C-alpha cells in the first residue's frame, strides 16, 4: 500500500524539463546535498529510466538495493547516510545498460518505485524525471497525487 511508504514524507518535489541534457539530475543532486547540509532528511527517486546518472554522481553506482517486508530499501548515501536514493540504475545488470522498454512496463515500474520503496521519515523527496512530457510523467504524477506534492522545479535553457 503506497500510503504507508510515503506517509513519512513531508514534501515531494518533481524536477522536470522539456528536453534532455539540461541538468535535471545535476540539479536534483545539488538540491539534495543542499537540503542535507541544511539538516534535512532527503530522498531522491531517480525515475529517469533511460539515463540514471544520479548513482554515479553520488558515487554509489556499485550499490545494490535489497528487499525488506515493506518493499525496496533505498541506498543510503554519505557518511551520515542522510540521503536515501532509489534508482533504476541499481536494478540493471550493468550501470551503463540502456533501458529500452515500452510504455506499460515503464509505467508499472514507476508505480512500483513510488509505492514500494521504504523511505521512512523524510523532509523532502526529490523526484528526478526523464526529459519531456511523456507517459512516465503522467504515471509519476498520478502515482504521487494522493500524497503531498510540494510542487515542481522546471529546468530550462537559454535557447
């Protein structure tokens, strides 16, 4: 039941952009680090299924996730383990594998990511989304709709 796993999350922030390569993952990572430095407990949900770069940015790309009775346990980052990270990158055989999945499978995985990660108590959950305005975004927002959605950060470029 997704009410329980997100029940301890106070604010959810979606990071979005209309196109790829504008720095969403970098911004998500920097935002998480800044919030952690401000004493907040932070989670990052990396639903960028085609290019999960956050595990590498946080130097935890060799980690693996394991299951507990409430679902997947996220990877805890840093010496103080104040950032909890869940990424498709942890579920791939090799971190550089490309993910080529059709819509229904991607949408099911996103719903599972939203409902089946045991986040515990977080001040902020930052959701790093794929580029564009695709099915994945609709799935993510629909899955998160019952919860307190703080809002979205839209990353744009000058051109």
